[in-house]
């Protein structure tokens, strides 16, 4: 690895770390390679100037909130699509049992399961960073821009998840009616959630997760430990998991609309997320504009095939 050094022995950014500007271009995968990062740190730590640069890179910007972590995928069965495969699924056939009298004729039930397709779509973000800004900022602007873009893509994915839950709850799916909405006058009580659990459990399903906005979850938090199994691990709290109720996880997300609570069955009995391309980072530099850019995107579909595995609470507050 070569470094550009001035006569004053000032350590500059390695050429390979600035794609498209001298030296060999580096891909995002190379920049994220632990071996590459370890080699860069080893070079920097040899000189006082390099150590000062490493110390500056550890400074964090003044943040207003933590980066968003996706929660919507927890309630779907995620499937990576092979190349050339389409997101086509066959519904489970319906079998009927009959009681036949002693001289009755045999009854034939012809099985014709229906086939469904969940359309794919892209969610993308394209941050661009002027080279002058990279040198002016006291934190790693390149890495921070990528982190923020990834977080916003995950947030948009969750928004889409809850929009699809609303659509299925409003209209059903392929002629299957949804469970009726449960109107609630705040605060939310255990009796109300017990009714929502019953709507799903009467179809031989088990409730796995409930999704809340923080404003509505405040009612649940006031119940105390006599009813809730409250989560205390910081790593799990950061993922939105707050507590467990009757074996189901209670998850909080700012992307859940205020005044709505979604009660969901286990992933294999609710829906699918076919993924064509997982979250990917591509280099999109513009040497003429002296900017370092990235194209960050994912390609996936989201579909709910079983309205019986979903129940929705509509909350009214005075």
C-alpha cells in the first residue's frame, strides 16, 4: 500500500481510498474488507500525523437520534430468489372431509390450488460527497453517509410493510376477508389485546409479534411486570423489541402509524418477502465534479397471503 507524503511527512489519504482519483479504483467491498482497514490503520499508526488522523476519524457528529433498524422483516418469511426465478407461490389447497352414509356415493374434491405472484420493487438512495467536505469534517463523512442511506432504505422498507398490512386489513386477499378491526378508546388494556389474540388463534395460528408506535406503546408500558415480561438487554432494545406478552414479542417502530397496532401470526403463516438483491452499495463517483458518490439499493417484494394471520387495533384518543 502506498501513501502520498508531503515534504513535512504529513500522511494523506491512500489513493485506493479515493475511487477514481489516482491509483487503482477500490470497490465498496474492498473498502469494507477488514484486512484492508487493518492495513490502513497499521500504516497510519506508524507516524504521529497518522495517529492524529486516526483519532480524528473516531469523532462522531452531533446526532439527533439513532439510526433506524428494520423490524418489518421479522414477521415475514424472507426468501432469497435464485437468478432467473420469479416470485411465484402456490397457495395451500383446501381439503374437505365428508361423512358418507352406508349406501352413499363417494364424493370427489378436485384440488386446484391458486398461484400468486408478489411484484418486486426497488428502494434506493444515492448520496454524493464533495471532496472538500471530506477534508473539512471531523468525522468519517464517507462512512456516515453510507450508514444513513442504509438506515433510510430500511425505514422505507418498513413503511411499505405496514402499508401492505393496512391494504390487506382493508380489502382481504384473493377473496379471503380480513379479521374485523378492533376499535379501542385509549388507553389500551389487556382485555383488548386478548381479543386480538383470539381472532388469530381461532384459526389455529399463534401470535408471534405485535407492532406499536411509541405513543401507543406507552399504554402497555404502564402495565408493569405482573403482565409483561419486560426486555432489559440494551442490544435487543435497540432493535425495537420492548417486551414479551403471552409468548409474543412487542416491537416499537416510529414507522408504525400512530393510533394503530398490528397483531401478526408466525412468519410462515402470514407472508413472504422475496429478495432479488439484498442491500447493495455501488460506487458512483464523479471525477469531473470532484465528488465521491454511492448508489445504495435493494430489490425485493412484500406480500401477505393469509389475512387470518393479521389483526389491527384502531386507537382513538381524546
